[in-house]
């Protein structure tokens, strides 16, 4: 068999077709497939992240609803300006029910406390310490939000002495009872 120019030319064409096909067709298509796969992976990652955020959004929505419900519960425990007198009477009645002398109460200027108001009351109570402790327990059980920021207790000078033999345990207490309330003007402005 003779190997001539025609055979050499045919051999070159046979080798050139696959090589040129690789560079002109397969390589660009493979690059396009790689880009498409990377884009698909990127979009899949974005979709997964969006699903997570959507699930988290539902959780946040539920948490917001729970917080709103908690706020309503706390606000229900806050009296308005008009109800403060009833609370003061209730505290005074608790002291008398506990067996203490009726307290002297001095109302101080209301103080703004965040979104609410705080009405400080200076109170002086005279009586038996155990009864005073019972009174404090009853004040703590009130449905309204109260606090006692300062208190001083001393042995009662009024009830001690030779004429009163049962003076042991008698005391005088001076304290500030703060009652939190909603200012009527703030409540109307919020609605």
C-alpha cells in the first residue's frame, strides 16, 4: 500500500475534525454547562436561605404575638389615674385588716417611668412587726404592679414604756410605696 499525498491529506482531515470539534464545540458547551451548574447551585443556596428566613419570619411573627399578649397582660395590671384612689384605699384597708393602725399616707408627685407613670406614696405605719409582715405579703399579692424602693423600720417609741407591757415586737415603719399606672392622656393618645 502506497502512502501518498491523498492519503496524508485524508489522515490530516480525519485528525483535524475531532480536534477542531473539541475546541469549537465541546469546550464552549462544557464551559456553558459549568456556568449553568454554578448558577443553579447559587440559586439553590439562595432558595434554601429564603426558606430559612421565611420559617424564621413565622417564628418571629409568633414571638411578636406572644410579646403583644404579655404586654396586654401587664397593662391590665396597671390602673388609670381614676383608679389610683381606690388602690390607695385598698392598701390602707389591708393595713387595718392586718391589725395595724391606719397608715398616714402622703402622695408625692407622679414620676414618668418609661411608657407608664409611677405614683410614689410616703407611708408611715405603726403596729406589731408580724402584722406588718402580713400586710406586706398582702400588698405583694395585689393584682396591681407596686414596689417599695425604700423602707426604714424602728422600734416604736409610742407603744413602748412601762404602761404597755406587750410592746415587744411593736414598730414604726416608714416607706415609699410606688404604684405604677397608665396616664389617661397617654392612653388616649396611644389609641
